[in-house]
């Protein structure tokens, strides 16, 4: 894995950091990431793996590699927010200053995590920090540097040319509306101040919501443009991933608007209804019936205020 960051030898943050991984139907990928975290030489964080929709097979696979104090089991799939909340709850019971939420399909070097920790310690006004995310497995790859408010923008992910990062405003710390949940470093006290991830989002939008709540309290949310991470998308996961993301991404904008833009709710509802209708027409024209159904359900549930886990509708 390429690694641009080369921080100087500095303080070790082992006593301060917990890393939370979520497993859902992909134990081998989760264990690959867990082994990578365990191999770090300077950092020795507390590792917490949450097994979403746990069963005897997943328990056995994970327990062969991980110790009991590294594992949290949930018989139900609690989604991104609920799964991470189980891990965050454990961290809040002990005295650890930083929490790293890490996708099992991501890669970040130990040196990158050290640099992120050093940045947070040097900038007490920043509560959430993430790296540059290099997408892999989606065409020619993208470089993502955070996101824009999901109520106000259709294309929320900020893409940038990797060779032109020094031209980004605020370099090397770029302030954004939200940081990708792929690699997400946060101060523990933020959860104590504003609460945990909102589990009603279930999948997509809960990180943007948390960042919005933090920004409303005057906290800064930034991407460190001198730290790289990589996100790998499996080709075999695309059909289900596309349908679920289509549904939750649209539906959850209605939840986000209800929470943060209630005074302008009808204006935003009209916008997202029109955007949904346009995408619905495109899907029908292309005979993508499963995607069209997902869009219809997203609009219906958004208006009806029906949120949380709806995965059963797409099996």
C-alpha cells in the first residue's frame, strides 16, 4: 500500500485510541482489517469488532482470531449507526480519548493514524478528522476529500484531482460539512456532548447527521489532506449495494431535513421528491425495476416518516 505520510517520531497514543470495526456477512474481510490494526508497531489501540446479525458461524470464525474482549455480538443487524454505537458505548466506559471508526474494506497506514491523532492534539477546536479517501474498484478511482450538506446538495462527495491537493482551500486542513465514515476519527467527548449516531438512518446519512450536530455546536470538521486512506469496493457486492444505497440515500435525506431544516421542510421535500422522480424515470427507461422500486419506497417512507432498518424489503 502506498503511503505519502512520514510523520516524525512522536508521542505514542496507545492509551488514548480505540478502533471499531463492523462485521456484516464478511468475516474474512473484517479479520484482514483486524490483523492490520493488530500489526501496528507504535500504536497499540483497543480493538473492538462488532458482529452485526451474528450467528454461530460468524461467532466461530471471528473467535478463532479475536479475543473475547475484542468482540461484541448483536443477533440483529443494527446497521452502521447501531453497530458502531455498541462499540462506542464500550469506549465511553473507559478512559480513552479518541475513537477511530474504520470500515473493513478500507486501508490506512499506522503512520496515517498517528498523523491524524497528532493533528487533533494540535487543534483542539477540531472534533472530527478524516483522511483523503482514494476509491478503488469503481472505474479509474477517485480522490475524495469529505462531503457537503446532504440536504442542500445532490452530489455531496467532494472529488479532487490527487495531484492537485495543495490547491484545496485551507491546505493541509480542509474544513468540510462531513467526513467520510470509511475512516473517521473523533474525540470521545463529542459523543458525551451531542449523543451517539442516530440509528434511524441505519445506512447512509448518520455520519453527516453527527457532523451537522457537531458543527451546530461550533465544532470544526476537517479532512487532513496529507493523510491517505483507501476504500475498496467489491464488484460482487454492487447489485445489492446499489439498491440499498439508492433507497437509504434518498429516504434518509427526508429524515435529515426533518431534523435540521424543519422550518424549510416543504421546500427541501419538494426538491428531493423531484430529484427522486427524475431518477425514477431514468430507472424505468433503463428497465432497472429493482432500483425503481427502491426509489418509490424511499419517497413513500420519507414522507410517512418511516425510518430505521428496511433491509427485509430488498432480500
